[in-house]
C-alpha cells in the first residue's frame, strides 16, 4: 500500500535531522517514492551595499549548505533511491510551501523546532506556519522519536453529512494503515464524542430524569461506536481487507472533547505518532486550521502527521 510518491525532507542541523533522514529514506524505499533533501537559509547578505560582494558571499553560503546536505546522505543513500538536494533561500515556511507547490510533493517531513518562549509546546514558529498553511501532509518528527515506530494513533472526526470530513477521515485511514503496515506496529484509532446539550438536559430547566439522560448518553455511545466500526470496515473492504484484518486496530470511542481525549489517549497508549486532520474551512484562503486541532497539537509531546481536507487553499503562491 504505497501512500506517498514524492517526499520532501527539510533539514536544519545534522544532529536534529538524523532521525528524520533515516525515516524519510525508509519511507521512500517502502513507497518506491522520490525523495528531495532541502535546507532553507535566510539571506544574510541582502543588506550589503556591494551587490558583487553579496552575490559572492551568497554563492559561497549556498555551496557550503549543498556540500553539507551531500555529506548527510552518504551514510544512508541506497542505489534504488534517488535523492535530490536543494538549498532554498528566503523565509523558511514560505520557501518550503513554494517548493511543495512547484514540485507536487505529497509529504513534507521535518524535525520539530525548539520553540522560543516560556510556553511549553512541541512546535516553533515555522512548524506552526506549516501546520496552518502547508497544502500537503506534514510529518513533524520529535528529535527523541525512535525507529521503528511502535504505535500509531489516528484521530477521526464525526460529521457524516460533510463530504470534506468524510474525505479527511479516509486520508487519515490511508496514511495510518499504510504506515502501520510498513512499520509493523500497533494501530489505535480514537474518536471523541459528546451528547449535544447534555448539561442542559440534566439541568432543572427540563423534566428529564437522570435515567433518561443516561440512556441518551448510552445510545449516543453505541451509535458512535457503530459508526466508527462501520467506517473502518468499509475502508478495509474498499482498500485492502487483509491488511486491515492483519492490523486489527484498537478502537477508542471516548466521551469527551477531542482537545482532552486525543492527547490523553496518545499518552495512555504510548503513541509514537499521532495522525490527525487540521480541520478548517476549505476553499477559503486565510482559514487554515480549526481551534480544536490547534489545541490538540499544543498538548502533544510525540511526533505528529497532519493532513488537510481536499480543496484546501494555501495563501502562499508558487
């Protein structure tokens, strides 16, 4: 099950990118995909008064960066994997997205930045820009991620009448099953749900008894589990039923808000990678990521692979 065909790996320092490099090479091999290794430098010479000197220094810097990238791939290069090397100049997130648009990459991999400031979070500024605006799936790797991956957690949302959500769930299932097979790891699927207006129905403003509301909650729980089981079964039947049967994913249908349920489940099961959508309105440049997704991401301390719904429009032009 080959999910990716054109992978872009963005590297910073050799030490931070070692895990990401090995991950990208293995993924390219397993998916028979092309791989591009790129770094981004912000031009430090643009303010020089001498244009000739700026050109000379810029050329030397780019040559040094390219040599560094060439050295990085020597230890991992494999004959069947052709690795292209590129050095990009400009604002990192902008140049990464432009490269995706110009070269039709279907996956970006990069190491998590060291965030600046006192707030504890996995992501830095470039990471957040990419999470909001990158048009293709984005895998941000925590520097402590182990290889191989032991457990993947896929988070699915419920909105059966919304075609965008349905398509996004399918993308998440495709990526999670493909990676779980290639990594020979455990797959967990989580869905968070809540009964609408439960607190109101339990208030003195209604005549409903506790038992009646409890039954509504129980019925909603049964409906959501049936929905998730049906979704997984339907996907398996349309894709590779044997693969889904082999993986036998663990289903978690939990009452609560996704902002609490997903991070808690990731910690409880010991997930090495969380795969989720960054739901925002599609087709409207400027609305990039839903608040729920952003709040979940802020609480995760493991690697994440995010994807956006079909029709998403990045505000960055090629």
